[in-house]
């Protein structure tokens, strides 16, 4: 039974991949870059050494 389900899922994978890749995702790149910069800046601030006392 599991083999049958896996074969059905494997048959759908190329169709789903083609469907996803057919979308216009040009707007996504600047968004992901912006999110990455924000995470990088936050990570750098959290790793700053403590101020000397």
C-alpha cells in the first residue's frame, strides 16, 4: 500500500515542479535578499562582545 502511494506521489512530482517553476517569482528575489540582510544585521548585533566595565 505504501509503495502504491509513493508511486502516485512520484508521478505528481514533475507536474508540480513544472507548475511551481512556471510562476513569475522575480519579486521574490529582492524580498529574500532584504530578509537575509535583516537577519545578518540582527545576528551581528547579538554576537557583539560585551562592553568593558
